[in-house]
């Protein structure tokens, strides 16, 4: 039995959960969606540069969710998370998570997605876990902004601050964004990675197992 840390987007979910939420927010408010177009273009141009991409994604979120009261966001997060949990969960990883739970493993889900959205996804997908570490929002007079965004090195920091001995954990990820955590983990499983992520991991000193589906 090996205690585990599981990423969510690309691993437990086949879709980017927070990007899906933002698309839904834009669909519900086309005017706000149009206003966020410049930030969206910067987000897309950031490519695989994690700090730039993370900063651009925060800007997109801030502009698309501008003026949204917290109860409205809660309802949106519950709706999108529950829908994705039903239609976009990765079956192979649901089986992995269920097997870990039966073995008595301690399971942490660590994701850059927003906490309420991630919790709704996990509940709908039936993923039992001991701890969820996810990004958080805070509300300002103009709407929500990220309070904590756990991407890249920030994910490893969040895991360590929660007292999780990542050096003794098996880490499941799909993205080279998570390289700091992968480098620290006891072992790594790369789940259906993009060509870019697979190439970057193969060029790194971190050994990994590959789960393609």
C-alpha cells in the first residue's frame, strides 16, 4: 500500500475544470466574455511558461468573474463541478482511486483548480479522499480574485504546509507544470500526458511510470 497524491485536471478529470467554469461564465455573460478577450489572448500565448500562464489565467478569471457575487459563484461551481464529475471523470483513475481507498491508503487530491469546484467534481465522480488541496478565491468589491493559486512550485509548498510527506508518496500527474512535486515525490505516474509534458519528463532525471488512458 502506498499513500498517494493525485492531481485533478488531466488525471481524475479529462477536462480542465476551472477553464470549463470560465467558459460557462462567459456563455452566461457574453459582454463580460468579450471584455476578457485581451486577457484570454495573453493566456493562450503564455503556452508552457508556468508563471506566465498562471498569471494570465488569474487575469482571465478576474475579468470573467468581475462583479459576480459569492452565492452566484457557489452555484456555478457546484453546477459545473457536478456535471464534469459525471461526464468527464477518467475511468482508469477512478479505478485507481477506489483501489487505493480499499487498500487503506491516505489519499490527497492536490489541484490548481478552485476548491469548491474541485469538491463538487470529486463528490459527483465518487472519489473518496482524505484531503483536498485546491486554489481558493476571496471576494473584493469588484468580485473574486485568487487568494491562493497552487500551480507549479506553489503546489509543492501547499503539500508540505499541509504536513504531507511527499517524499513518501506516489504522485499521479499529467503535466510538467507539476515537476517540482514530481521531483520531490517517492514515485511518479504520468497519466495521459501531452506530447510536450511527456517529452519534458523523459528529458528530466525523474523516473516515472506511464498510464496512457
